[in-house]
């Protein structure tokens, strides 16, 4: 039996780097500004001709995917920024909860 070579990148890292749905701005998730993150994702989603769903859903899915896959490696402060970016995305797309 031959030895299997160990992959050095995770599948989620490959998806984030080579997603066919959105061309996201490099380093956007590292920003400390939730509005900047949301605006960048919105621009990317609206400009994409390859997405299969609404621009809102594509942007929100990419953000949620990143939060979930970053897992324990994501600090509490950055996780909070990214969660606030979800609220900013909802505002940008006029999807704020009624209340």
C-alpha cells in the first residue's frame, strides 16, 4: 500500500479561496469595521454573474460560511465584528426586522 500525502489545506479554505459564487475582496473578513465588510460583500454579490441565488443570500451565506469555518481560530472580538456585519448586510439590503 502506498502512502497517502497529507493535504495541507482544509476543504473550507479552498472553498473560501476559490468560491465560484463570489469574487470577494482579499482580507475583507479581517477588517474591524462591520459596515466595510457588509458593503464589500454586497458589492461582490451584486457584481457576480455566477451566483445562483439572490445577492443578499449569496453575501450572507459567504459571511456565515466564513464564521462557521473559522471556528475556534476566530477571536471573540473578530467574531463580534462579523456578527455585526450580518446586521449591516440586512440594513444594506433593506431586510431589517420589523419592530
